[in-house]
C-alpha cells in the first residue's frame, strides 16, 4: 500500500495558464515546499485540485474495512508509518503481541489502539494507563472530590504531583520508579527543605500510585518497599509555643501597633483615621486570639463567618469545607473570645450571617509579614536559643501546649485539637514551656530531714 497526497477543490485564478497533457487540463502551482507541481482541473474547469500539505494512506482495519489515515509531510516517513500500521494490524489478527502503545509512532498510535480494542486484547484500565499523567491527575482529583475532600486540598495535591513528576521527568505511569524520586528528595534537602515537607511531596505521589494500583492501572506499585524520611531528625522550622506572658504581649501589641505606628509618623490625625486604625488593631487581635484560644488554623479563621458563631451558647462551628480533614466540628468558646466577638460585632452593625468575621489576607505570606511586625512591636523573639520559630501555626501549638500545662487530659486535648492520632498531639503540639519541667520535678516527694544522734566514743 502506497501513500498519496489528498486534494481539495480551489477556485481557479483568472490569470492562470492552462496546460493540457494526455487529455487532462492542469496548471502549474507552488506547493508548500515552494516546488512547482501540476494541479489538475475539475470537470467543470472552474476549479483545480490543490494537494494538501500532509500525505495520507489507505489500509484495512481489524475488521477488513477500508480506512484512510493522515500522516506527515515526508513521503518516506509516511510510507514507513503506514507499513508499520499494517504490520501491527496483521499481528493483532493473528493474536500476537505488539509493542506498548507508548513506543509506537504518534502518527498511527490511535489507529493501532482502535485495532487493539477491536481485538479484545485491551481493557479499559489499559487504555487509562497509557494516558499522560496530567490527564490521570484530573481523574484522581475527581476521585478525591467524590471522597469528600476540600477543593483547597485537591489543588495542593495536584500542585505537588505536577512539581515532582516534572522534576523527575515522568510522563506516563510506566515511567514512575524510585531512583528519580530519590534524586528529587536529595535536591529538596539541598535547598533546605525539612524532611516533613519533602515527605509531603513524595506522599502525594505514593498515594496516587496506590490509587492507580487499586484501579488496576498499574500491575505493581513502585513504592511498595519505599522508606519515608524520618521527620523527627530534620525539622528545619520547629515551632515554638508562646509563654502566657508572651500571649498577653502579642494580643496587646497587635491592638496598639496600627495606631501607634501611624501616630509616630504624623502629628495631626483625624478622628476618623484614628478609629480606622483602632478597628484594624481590634481585628488583628481577634484573629490571633481565635487561633490561641480555639486552636483554629489560619484558613479556618479566614473562612469563619458570623453564622458559624453562637455567642449565647458559646460555641464555634467549623464547616467541613474549611477543615483539614473535611469533617465538621463544634468548638467551645472561651469567655475572653466571647467578649472580643461581642465587642467586634457592635462595631459591625450591618454584618450579615454569611459575612466573614475577620478579614485575614488571602496570602499566608502577607499575613505572616504582618504577624512578624506584631511580634517585633511586642518585643517577642522570633527564635529562641534552640532555633525554634514563632510563626502563625505556632499559635495553634501554643493552644495545645498551654492546655497541657494546665493539666488537661491527653484524650480531651486530642479532641480539642481535632487530631486523628493522639501521637500527633503529644509529639508536635505539646511543647514543654519554660519552667514547667522544673515544676514537674519539684512535685516529686521530698523526704523530710531527720536529726540523728551521734554516739559518743568510749574513753578509758
């Protein structure tokens, strides 16, 4: 079977010179490679048949039906691809194996796949496994959505997956293996990322491969014997809990800083401007207090609306669309939080049920910059002598540590922190506050000093 160039009718130019050869009329035109070729006229003589850019070929499909396939611009390459297609169809008819579709020329891959499906030698799972990883990520995301995960979680999963497969050079499922992943781990560690952060990227790929294996897209899981990094040995940014006096300093500094910073730059400030910066300070203080006294995460504070708050019964509802584990929960409210919320609601008489309680910046980096300025204004060290860092999430650590220092039972602390594993609560969130270890040791029984009589030595 030979290839040919398909033609299509094109209007004949008025100044065209018509030639005749063997009873057929034609004109000379320039093809796509600027070569002069013959273009024969149609029967009515008003149009001419212009050849297309690509070659085409005819072949018999798996059922013997005559089909046409579009190939490339090079004749020799097109002929070779057509011969290869015919050979694969003949092999499938004889129920013999053919190379994987990923190794077949893209020009004929779809036609070979059609013949493979018609022969009954390919399942739907085989078809999906040969799709590019980016398309499979979309299917994986749909599966996560059906399981009830949040949109933010799905976006983070896809971001991590795209980052790791791009760095490792994976394009298809069959490409995934451990050596490039281990190289990726070393690169991330060289950049200064903690073992815990690196594990997040690798775990995303591991869970994706588990999903592919369970859905029979993979014959074997490439991460069966994979060992994760030990997160306890290399924690780049270990959180530091705030002391009770530092909590008071932070909340007071967050309230005073916006106005006092403005007053330091300008002398005459209008009352409306003063009120504006006072409200700004109240809002910042309320955001920090919610994390410190309820254990809410940054995004949960960001998504909190007035309909989630019951000031009379003193509880806060956290919706499943905002929580990390996609489960709703109800948190008790501290009296101090109740006072702050009541005062803040008085300043917003027009607030509706679906309005945000506090306006937290959409970017965590912007919020962190403001938090660092509040720490500096309050005179709180960002790092301690052990290089532990105070950041936004450390306010949640402080919530757990301060409760633990008050003797709250671990199972209650786990419930308030909303952890699935109590080991997470005890290992990462209950830091030993300065002086608590000394006070704990001092609680041990101390024997009372006794007076012993000394025997007098005999003389004489």
